[in-house]
């Protein structure tokens, strides 16, 4: 699977390998400007990114199709998985790597039936361990917790603490994504709490120094905060 499988993995947990250290999960801005394709390419050129989610609400199918057709070749060229928000039908039609669904969107079971067994399917679980466990038990490839911080992208209805990520890592083997108002300046606590992936939109695409600088800065933090791994025993 593109994107998710690149780099060293600690252990395979379901369809997505959990990375040895936190990785970046990019989400599109709510409105794509005329230069967004160039901004996305610059971001992906700048450092490790696991996947990109196209999230455009209240637009027609033709707009979504054109956006996917314009952007998916860019992610494919960088070995980055392409996730479509809440449209398993279009994800399957257009050959996307997967789909992300919220609690008020297409139910997971329906999304799986539509998108297929090989699709990556992630589920928004807000701040609820119960919702996340139910999604994991149903077969979700990852769960997303948030919003951890205020965000201009969407209203903050839930406000989990980083401890939720620690609890998840101690109990469940499905990857977790932290989302919501995350920036280079505030991400460190979520990384150290155990987020497998950090989902970012404005924190990259509205960064004052540009998307490339943001991706580079996130990856520097991920590298610094990577858990130490034990060296394999010497052969005798």
C-alpha cells in the first residue's frame, strides 16, 4: 500500500504497518486554491509523509473527480497514500487508496463494502475510547482522535487530552491518528504520548514559511522524539 508501508516498521497491526516513529498525515485545506497542486508537490518533496486526505465538503461530484485526478498523480509519484474523505463510492471509482469516514458519515461497514477489502478505511472517533474500540473491532485500519487543539478548519466539538493516546497504545493494536489544530509548535506532546500519525492541514498549508518548511520541521521533531529501539542481539 502506497505511503503507509514505506520506512521502517515496528510491527504490523492490521492493514497498516505502525511506523517506528510518528509520521505525517496531510489533509487538504477546505478550499483548494489555483496553486494547490504546486503546494502539495512542494510539501511532499520536503520530507516523509505517509498519506494525503482530500477533504472537500459541500462540493459536487465533478469537482471531487477533477481534484482527485489532478492531485493523485502527485501523491503516487511520492509513494504517498491518497485518502478521500467520506466518499467510498468515488474512492473506489477513482482508484484512491482509501477513505476516511466520520461518525455522521457513511458507516464503517457500508464504507468497507463499497470501497473493498483492500482499501484503507479510517474512522473519526473524537475523544471516545468506546467509539475507537468499536471501530477497531469492526476492522478499521486506523482510528482518529481529536480535536486536540482549536482549529480554523472545523469547529471543535470534542477536546481529548494526550493521555487518550497513551491509553490507546497500551490497550489496542490499531494505529491512531491525532488531529485538530496541530502545528509544529504544539505537536510534541502528542508525538510523545504515542500518536502513530499526526494529521495536519493549516499547520502545513498555511505555514508562514510555506508547506515545505512545515513538513521539514515536523519531521525533525518526529526524528528527535522517536522511541529508542533495542539493538538486535549479536550473532554468535
